[in-house]
C-alpha cells in the first residue's frame, strides 16, 4: 500500500501523531490478512449494512438520455442511506482491534458523524463528534440523530465554523488523546495511511460492480461515474476497475453558475498541503484556502484525496465539474424517471452520466455510483425549486 501516489499523499503531521498513524497502518495490514477480521467485516456489512447493494438498470433515465445504458450502483440502500457506512464500519473494527475505546470524527453536513455514531453504538465504542457551529445550525436533524445514537456533539466555534474547522478540532483532540482514541476520518483524504485505508474499505463498491457486470454482461462496464468530495465513494468505485478497460469519470461540484471555484479542487485548484496530505487544493496565490460553494454539503471541501490527484495527472481517470443548477435537474430526472430520490452529491454524477450516455451507443454500459439517498436534502431542494 503506497504512502505516495506519484508526488501526492504523504503524512504532513505533528510528531505526536506519527506513532498513532504507524500503529493504524500496522493494525490495518494485519487485519487485511486475518480471515477472522474479514469474516467479521463481511458479517456486519451484510447483516447490519444491507450489502451487497443492487446494480439497477435505470431504463427510463437511459431512454431520456437516448444512448448508452445507465446502471445505478445503489449505495443509497446501505444502512444510514449512504456509502459512508462502509468506511465507518471498517475503521470502527480497526479501533476495536487496537483496543481503543473512544472514537472521534469530524462532520460537515452530519452524514459522516451519523455513520460514526451508528458504528460506535453497534460496536460499543464511546463516540464524540466535532461539528462547526454553522453546520449544526444548518443540519439540526443530523445533530439529533447523532445524539440519539449516543454520541456527544462538540460545536466548533473557530474559523468559518464549518467542516475545515471541525477537522482541525478533531486533529487537536487526537493529538491530546491519541492513546485511547481513534480518529475515524470520513473520506479518502488526510495523512497516510487514511487515504489507503478508506479506499480499501470503500472498494467493496467497485468489487460488487465488477462482479455484477461480469454476471450481467460478461465484461466490465464501459464507463464508471462517481461524484468526488473528498473522493471516497469515487475511489471505492474506481479501485477494483483500475486494471480493466473501464473509463473512469469523477464529478466535482462546480457550485452555482458563475462562482469562481465551486468546490472543484481538481478542476480549479493546484497542488498544496491541506489536512496532512499533498494534493490539489483550492487556494489563493498566498496559499490561503479559498471559500468553496456547493449546493451539496458532502462535496463542499477545498481539498481532495491524493490518489485522485495522481489519477488525474496520469490520465487514468477524467474529472469534470457540474454546476448546482445541473445537479438539481438530474435530481429531478431520477425522481421522475425512476422513483428514486437521490442525494444532491450523486445528482452531480447522474448529470454527467446522462451527458456521456447521449454520445455513446446503446450497447455501452455506464455505471453511476448512487452514493446516497436524498432525504437529508429535501429542504435545500424545496428552497431551490421554490416548492
Ligand atoms: C459525504 C458524501 C459524499 C462525498 O464524500 P466522498 O468521500 O467524496 O465520497 C458523496 N455522497 C454522499 C451521499 C455523501 O454523504
């Protein structure tokens, strides 16, 4: 497992965290080789998580596009309503294996906080979540969910009081309590070994896609599409397909039309260090992190996982940005054509997939990872469409 992806990745952290990162890497490597750990992971994935998830032919959406077949990888059906469960479960089991009784996590919109609280409860680990004060105000229902699941939610009052500040607060807690505490990082970002571990636990998505594709069509998909915030559902989709001929397309948040950056770190950022890793970052000329914007909280991050930076530079994957307005259109297509209310994050990927389908023959198979369901976004969508 590489600590670097070309020039990207690494671990730019204070000395005090180095032993904890090394212990985490050792534990994870041993766990991967341990049949007992793999059995336990797969038992919880199945019976608590609801895996494997289906690959669904979106027939009416494909007809709307008028070209290639669009298939949906239904991560919206995972326990908690999103792919975040896969990573929270895996890291929760690693924490237990390390004998650490306490989990901490950062959360922006609250989705990762809820997934961590769910796993903390299921595995009997004390759970504390850092969340920006502004986000707590915007995401009341998720704050309540975390509390009902037994987690303590700490409001973060520094900086912009959003996700970036919550990560900093969680890192400070980890430095102070590293012996008893596992920091359950929520995406394929941060210092090594986090990007590799998160990619590993999310790769169940791509493995199931590859298996279903072989059964259905006798070959891998022609194109795989996934939205990119920190990049965990996308890297989990891409990893098992890297050595096939499947084209890979990552979709970032372009923000509202006219916004200078949106949250498209790969499209509009440049290499730099954020939260312990070297990757593409939205920053100004002096290296100050720029303010991001997106209709979907889950994509609203100024950085991106280092492996995506490498896949972009190497050309193995392509990345595009989709604007808020187009994500909202795709959101409604999926509601009206398929009876599925998607989260706003994968709605960006749906829009890009439909655009790709138009240019391709009906014999092509496009798989889009539907990373989560849309219940959490109803208020935002209602406001945006004036309902
Ligand atoms: C958090 C979230 C994302 C973005 O995170 P990644 O790490 O980029 O996958 C995407 N979709 C949903 C539904 C989310 O909750």
